[in-house]
């Protein structure tokens, strides 16, 4: 049947067959199926996750019809989980949709082992106390967790996973791995076979810029005691030298060479962020280490030995003005070097696996190859336990947010969202949830917020009256548009975590629905 | 504390009925506001695709009762991973009709009119009827057209300030993969689409000589088969990207060429992607951008909160980045400015006027149709209308405009040169020379 693949065509172009397969194998649990939860799952069911389990103990009320598309009038009074589940199933019959009519808070208290069956739990609209408990359960069971909440014109999304390593981070813009500042012998030798001053103008304008730059860098080094251009003047002079070699004004290859000349000046070796990963204590591997860290350990050895300070070559080149023949030959030279580097890495991976008492063939060639290709771009994300963040947020960051104008509304919402939960714990309702006595709610919320700031070590800080008023006005309303935004982000992060592609967000995302100056807070 | 009586607008009421400090300048909270939005506000959603489906749902659940949706496309299988109002059995049906029906089935009290046609097929009157226009499009040309339509209603007072009752707000969204934007356009106040057209650079095409002589990538081989080889072999037959046999032919030709040159990477999927210029799309980004657009629509209409000023960019590739930029209007903008000033003698016929527009360096219009205050003076199409209005061509424009010495005229036509022509709408300020009441100062104002 060709249909499922065609149906997913537009997303396969983003995360490929492998990403899709990971999604189809995953099982997702949703806690609370108000609009925030329902919208999160809608996006995941459309994308084709394996199964979803909706947990909600409430009955459908009239008010739910006003903010949730996945419920309908005929179901008022019935199980909300059942109604939402039925609609989700309608969206994609390849997904197994189940529901459990139970309150998430009760499940967290009474049956913590329930959560261990899932790949990932999306917990929506939970208050602090339940968040903290669920977080510990999921951390212990090694289940990925995402919190999402909509509250008036604000809300948040927070990932909680011990560690998430990404090989295929697929950044938007990343410098091609061309080694123009450090060509290996085969590439150098190939460049030597080409004469930049060839008389035939057609050949001259079809010499790829990679060759032009390698040769000109070599010429420069010869006349500058082996060094490459480093000062501003050097760089300008180098560019002028390239320009001087043009024999016609329409030579795109020389224009490309001038534009790419900075690649010759780029520092050799690895980036600080990769250095940090290599230095991480997890790269001291043992029998329990993940595949990722075993490969990092191999990478560390590679860089120190045959890599000569560089990672394995990526092996692909961008399109550039060139004759077909020169381009294809160049492509093959890059591929051959990448293959040599891969083989060296593979040997190192095998040796390390053997050393730590594991099957030397337990990491597939494909995975090692992918790691080599992406070695410059690997990422590691770690998330604090939510309890740790709540009790001791990172002080310098918090202080910075409280005084930085760009962050003031977002951090204000962060404090007020937490204050609202404290409020609810004290008074059994959220501030402004019911009509009347708004002034009293405002002053109570303010008192709680001031106390919370004190607990967090920010005694001098205050929140604006306007924002406190605003929070009470919201009265814990779950607006559909806000829920769709917050749920949209939660589903996007789920996809990144499950496909292990792209980089999930670090920190707490605070939605600012007033002027859209939302922020990620690293607390 | 009193428990609220059950109501569908339980959550929305908190925002619409309660006063706030961080709200719009004209916010008047209360049940009347909620009822007015239900009863009197009409929202047009342009596009019923990835963004449009989400927008209709979001707006229907944000207190709006009167929605219209316009889209010329039919449902395809590849829409189903994100256009959640459509099912497999809907493939082939008009998007606008199915989307409207599905939302009305689920959200009680909402009335959605669907329009299965091109945006250019609707008269100006159609667009002037809406309180706000929300765009969920994937084409620059379509955005540009709707923008010109909305800006054509705009009039300025003698102090060069936009007259409030002529301002037609727009909210525009767009996505590509994990990235997107949402913006609000208040014609005359914030930049219109044309003021910031540089935000949408034209797509770079491969030079034909590369395709023909020095192919290097799989895409070059595919475009060679598509743009060069097809015409060589199929003389006169146009290539149809929706015909699987045509696509298959291009694919196999591309494979042959790639083998000839030793170029790797030609696949059927890539062939489709290159030939149809497919933009990857996922449910989550569409949901996020549409939600932002719907929320801004609610805020602009109700004043229940300050709004975005005026452009939000979103990127979820690496972590999560949102950025708000306040772009500024281009004071010289042909579209949202006061209109191109055209000075005429009272004797000029409509035919002469049309000829003049074709030669006007700032306009370069061809196939021109002319309307004045909703009245068609000359229409190029459909043939019935052309015949009905043809006799006007030899009448002086001054007479056709009821001898009004100075007024706005709307012209519709094709702009640009060569193969870059696109349909467009322009607002002109026509001033007749030598008529009392028109002073030099007046005319200088818009020059
Ligand atoms: Zn403009």
C-alpha cells in the first residue's frame, strides 16, 4: 500500500524514514485532555506516532465546548478522555488511540509504575505538587517527560529528561566541511594537477573555487613563511590576489572563491561546544555507557591520533561553479577521505566496546557512519529535576531575567504561574477563577508572589501591579488559541525527542501572549 | 465567591468581560463586546490548507461566528499529515468546502461560507465586507494580491493620517518546516506586505547553461529533464506536474543523465520535490503560527490585549527561538500609500486613460480593468462583462466618474514585464485639471 508513505511525504522530507520509524514505534501518554493536551496529541497523531493513551478523569462540561475542538455537544456529561480519544482516532487510523478515565493526580499517587510503559509522557495543566512527583517517577523509569500549561495569555513548556544526545541536529546554517585551511595530502595532490592559469577561458571559468583557494593558500604560505592570511590587511590582500587572477568579469567561480575566502582563514580544529562534549565525564566510558558516549570516546581518540586535531571528514561538498568532471572528481576525493576516517573510527569504536566488555559489533556501521558525518554537530541536552529548579533556580540567571527588560514579562509570568499554584494550594481555587472579590484575589496573589521571590533569594525584586492584575484577570482560563500555540510547541518538542533529530529546547519556555516576546528561561 | 453558570464562553469571558491594564486603547469589556463579536464581526480566512484549517478551528473557538474561507485547491493525499479537517475519503474535493463543513459540524453556532475559487475571481466588494482578513497562504503572489486589495480601501485624511473606517486589518502567517512567521498589517500604520517585500527574496533558479552543459547535482539532472529534455521530446505538449506519468518520465530521464555524468542522488521523491518546488510542512509549525495569528485577530478586534508590533519570526530547528521585530512603513509604498496620482483633462476617454496606464513608468499595467466606487467602468473578463462595459471606452472618464473632480479609482491588471507578469490591483488618485475646488496644494500632497 503506497498511501501511508504518500500521506507523510511532506514530513518525511524533514525527518526521513528513520525519524518516521521512531515515531511509529513510540507510545505517548497524555495527562489531561483539555485544549492544551488535545492539541498536542492532535499534531502527534497526524504525524503518525505508534499509540496514544489519554488519561483524564473529568466529565465533559458545557464550558469545554468553547475551547476544545476535539469534543462535541452530544458528549456533554460523558468522559472527556473517551470523547477526545474518539476524535483523535478519526484523524489517523494507523495510530492506536486509547483512553483511561482517571484523574492524573490520583494515578501519580496510586500507581507510579503505570508510566513506565510509555516512551514519553505529555503532562498538561498539572499543578506544581503533581509535577514534582511525576517528574521523579519518570526520571526513575527513564521515560521522557514534557510539561505544558496554558493559563490566560501565558503558559509554559518544559522538557524533563536526564540526558538527550543528538547526532542528527540538522542545523540551518553550518559551515561546509571543506578543510581549505588544512587540506589532506590527496586533496593537495589533486590541486597540484590543475593549472589556474590555463589559457582556455571555458576551462578557466570552470575551475571549482575549492581548487582555486587551496592553490592560492599554498602560494600565500610559500611567500609568507608557511602561514596563512591572519590580519585584516592579509585577508584583504588575499582576496585581491584572487580577484587579480580573473580573466573575465563573468567568472562566477572566482567570485565564489572571494566570497568563500574566509574558509581559508578559519581556525583549525574543533569548536568549543564539541570540546565540551569530549571533555564530559561521560566520555570516560564503562560497560553501561550509551552508544553515543562510546562513539564520543572513539571520536576523542580519533582527534588525538589520525584526525590530527580534526574530526572525521563529513565527505560532502556544496554545489559550486565547475565543470562536471572536476566537480565529480572532487566529490570522490572528499568521499574517499570520509570513508577512510569512518574506517578508523569504526576500529576505535570496536576496540572501545571490547575494552568495556561489550560485543564489538554492537554498534551498527550505519550509526557510526552517521556519527562521523555529524561529528561537528552533535549535541547533548540535560535537564534538571523540576524540583531542583523550583527549590533552587540558577541564581545569576534569575537575577538577570528580573532586571533585563527583554525578560521582565516572561520571568514575571514564570513567578506568577508558580504563585498561582501556591494560591490554589491555599485557597482551593485559582486567583480570579470565579467572579467577584477580584481585589482580594489580587492582593493575595501579590503576597504569595512576594513570598515566593523571597524564597528564591530575590527579596528586593518586585513584579508590576499590571502583570499581577492581568494574572488574576486570566482566572486560569484555557483559551483555545493559547492552548493551540503551547500544544503546538509541546508536540514539536516531542517529535524532536523521539526522532532524536534537531535540538530540543533547553530550559523553560514561557509564552507571552501579550506582545509575543516569549522567552526560554534557563533555571 | 460565586461559581459561574455553565457557559460555552467560560474561558473566553475572562478576557472579554474583565477590565485589564495591558489592553488595547479601545477595549470596552462586557457581554456586549462578546455579543458584538458574535453578531457583527466577519472574518475572511484566505487559504484552507495547513494554516487555513488551523485558523478556521482557532477562530471558531475564539468567539467568532461569521467566517468565510476562500481556496481554489482540491484535497490531496499529501495534505493529510497536517490538514486535520480532511480525511482520505475527501481527496479530490474542494478544500474550502470540506474545511467549512467540518468546523461547522463540531463548533455549534458557527457559520462558515466557503468559496471554491481563485482570489482574483472575487470583486472588491466581496473583500470590503470583512472586518479583518487572515492569510494562510504559501505564495508570495497571492499575499501580494490580497494585500493590494486590503490597502486599496485605505483613504487618508487631509493631514495624511489613515481614515480609521477605511483601514482593513490583515493578519498573515507562513511556515516552512520548523520555521514560520506571523505578522499584523494595519494599512497606513504598520508596513504592508509590499513595504517589506524584501523579506521574501525570489527563488533562485539554476542557469540553463549549467543544466545543459555542466550538471553537477541531482537537482541539475532533474531540471534538465524537466525544463529542456521534455520540450525537445514532447513538442507542444505542456508538462503537468500532477500527472504521475509525466513525473515518471522526468525521473527516468534524470536518472539517465545522472548516470551519464556520474552524479549520485536522483530519486523519485527528490524529482517531485525539485519539479513541484515542494516546501516541507509539518502539523506543529502550522498549529503554532495559526494560533498566533488567531490570537492576534481576537486581540485586534476586541482590544482585550495589546497586540504584536508587528512581526514575529519563529524557529524551532535548534532549541526554540522567537523574535519580534517592529518593521516600519515605506512612505513611498505604491500599495499602502495614498495612491498614485494621475492628472487628467476632462476630455480624456476611458480608452485613452487605459493606454496611459500601460505606458506609466510606475505602473506598467496591461489588460487593465477599471472600477470606480464599486461600479465597473471597463472589465477585461468575463466576456459578458467585457461586452457590457465596452461602450464606455469612448466616453470621457470624467463623465463616467459622475464629474467628480478628484477621486479614487481602482484598476486591475497584469503588472511587470515579460514572463514575470502577475495580476495586481492598484489604487489611483485621479484628479481632473481645470476644475474648481482642486488646488495645487491638494495635488502636491500625493505626488
Ligand atoms: Zn506598503
